[in-house]
């Protein structure tokens, strides 16, 4: 559910308003899931602020997106690990 807005955006088949609604639904589902995990383990939410400029290089390297890292970790057959960018094959 969390990656659906990104997938729909890649497909380019939804209007900006439809994408916004999908993003809101995904964010709400993630917030509910995080809340249930915090309740289950009696863990309070800790404020965390991380800011990073888009396309900013860290130590001379372009950081990988969360989607790229997920695809790599799952051995996605459609992701070319030899590629220097975050593009689909």
C-alpha cells in the first residue's frame, strides 16, 4: 500500500488529484500501522527531523531512493543493479 502512489505515478495513468488521494490513503495507512506497532511495544513516538535536499550528493555519491533500496534487497528482476542511476530497465 505504501508504494502504490509511486507506482501509479510511474505509470502516468492517474491525474494529479487522483495521485494526491492515493498518497493520502497510503500515508494514513502507514500512520495507523506505525501507531499499532508503538502500542504493541509500548514505545512512544520520538520526534525525528531529517532534511535532505533533492539530488544532493553525500560523500560524493548520489543517495539511493527508498524504492531502489527495496528493489535491490528483494532481488527484483526488473532492476538493473549495474545501472548508476535509479532507473528501471
